C-alpha cells in the first residue's frame, strides 16, 4: 500500500488531488502539509512511499525543500506537481533528485500513473520533457554553454550582468517580472550557475560583453 505526503498550500487544490488519489485502491493514506516546515515535520515522524510537492510554498521554495528532502531521505521518491511549465523548472527538479515532474494541467489518470511508477522505484517524465532531456544529452561538450542561450536569453543575461533588476528589465522589454525571472532561471540552468554573482563572473571569464 502507498502512503503519500501531499505538500501544497492551497486547500482546494489538496482536496481535488486527494479525491483523485482515492480512486486508486492501493493508496492507503494521504497526509497533508501546507508548508515546507510542516512537511519536514511529518517526514520526521512518519514513513511515506511518495511525496507530492508543489514548488510555490509560503515559507520556503519547493526546490529548496526538495533538496533538503533528498539530503535527509535520499531513497524517498518525490513527484513535483506544479503550476509552472516543464520549461521553467522540470530539468532543475530532476537534477535535484525529483523522480518526476507534472504540471497541474495534467489529467488525473496521468497523476495516478506517475505515482504508481515512482512508488515502484521508477522515474516519470512526459514525452515533451523526455525530448528536452535528449537535447540536453546531445549537446557537444566542446561548445560553450552560452551558445545554447536564445537571443532573448542572451539579451536578458547582458542586462542582469549590467546590474539591472528584474523589474527594470521587464519595463525595458515590455514583459512581466515573472517572465524575466523565467528567463533568468533558464539562463542559470543552461549555464549551470546558481546566482547572479556566478553569472557576472562567467560573463567576465568568457569576455561576453567586453566593449
């Protein structure tokens, strides 16, 4: 029987997911958590077969929570179930140890299929994500990573390195701050960097914006 820890801060979303999960006869229990702190507390006192984890949590980013879960419980499968598209966070989640990634637009049967697979020790990725991963593996090691940035990503990177804030960049490009943050996330993922300081150093070392 499968025991699940469901981590999401929206009661309506949790209620809907629980109704879906109860369709599966071998799902024994679903324990709910609204925050990262509450989820980690449940993990200390109970054993689970699968964690379903949202990225947007009120107290701590879901990816940081994922990283901590995989550090403390390396064998525990985690399925990321998020409102964010695969392009935004999927590969990053898998690199941090997630066993699967689904958006909240997924069909109920796909969610159940994903849980069954990762509970059995497998990985669950969609066809779209599999193609994206294949492209990652096909990259030639002798090609500089920045060459994989799109023109827009490269432009956003240039402005970040120049010290502009996401709000300033959004205004200049007539885009939302969230879109700019998505571009930044993609840049960091493609360049395998963690923060703006590393991004600036990377740009200097590769002489990307020398005048």
